[in-house]
C-alpha cells in the first residue's frame, strides 16, 4: 500500500490556479508556493481577525487524549520569526475529519478540528488539541497537518507532525519526515495517555519548499 500523508495535496487544475496571488474581496491573500498543493486556499477560510500565540484545534471536551503541539519558528539563518501564522488541522480520535456544516470546499474536507496560531516575539506557537487517530483500516500513522502563512509574502504546507511512538510509523517514514518540508515533522511525544501528551514541532521557514523564492518582498 502506498503511504500518503497529504491526501488532498495532489496536483489539480484548481490547485495550479493557486500559484498566483489570491484575493478575498479587497484584501490580498498570500501567494501559494510549494505546489502541487490542493486545498491550500483552505488556510484562509474562516481565519479570525485576531490570532493568538495559542490556538485550539479540538474544543474542550472533545473525546480523546489531550495533546499540546508547540514549537519555535525560525528563519533560514536561525533567527526567531515573529508574526508567522501556523494553520493546523487533524482527524478526531477515531481517525476521521469530523464535518462542520458551516464549512465549504477544501475547508470542509479539513473538518472542524482546525485552527490558527501566530508566533510571538520569540517565534513560539502552541496548539491545544487531542491526539489524532490514524485513518481507519489503513497503515497510515497518526498525524497533524500544518501550513505556514508568512503575512504579505506567501503560504505553503509543511510536513505533518507524526509521532515516533506510533506503531504504524515505519523507519522509512520517520527518515523521510526528518528531511521534510519546514524541518523535521517526526516528534517524540512526552507525557502519557493518562496525563496528556506534548509534542514539539519546530519550523524552519522555506526549508524544502519549491518556489520559495517566489514569495513576496521582505525575504527572511
């Protein structure tokens, strides 16, 4: 079986149209780079006006084992990158993307367990959620999808967060994520099922992203 961590990111005519600058009303959306990326426009759908350093993917009381995903975002030179928006989405504890009636298109495929966080002056971001389930009846491991939005410049997806204690995660997959987009997405969670899990996923802007040089002014 072919293992695919990004089931909605295959190239499509629609996805290729996203290579240019997108717009919503009078507001400009950031250019999508790192194609092919089907559904990259979903990062803008429902995005709140105010985004805090700590975001929430799963609401309080969502069934599952508590999980905190956090990390530091840095530039290519290793400097802390403030004001960067991280978009994340995931499955529920049963491995499904739970629907939200208010969502349409690509955002609907991402489901209701989605959210945003903006890095602080030290480049830190944090998400409160639950540990996702792997897709039912597959050998695809647990994972959390991540996208980066560099305001005024560009947006792109990076490698998912995958968990090194997940028995579905193979050595080959772990190695691939170690060389991944935006830095390594393979994490060793700390904590326990009873007390809750913590996963650190640091992000390097532009790392492994094709077309990153097409981003807007103010190169990092």
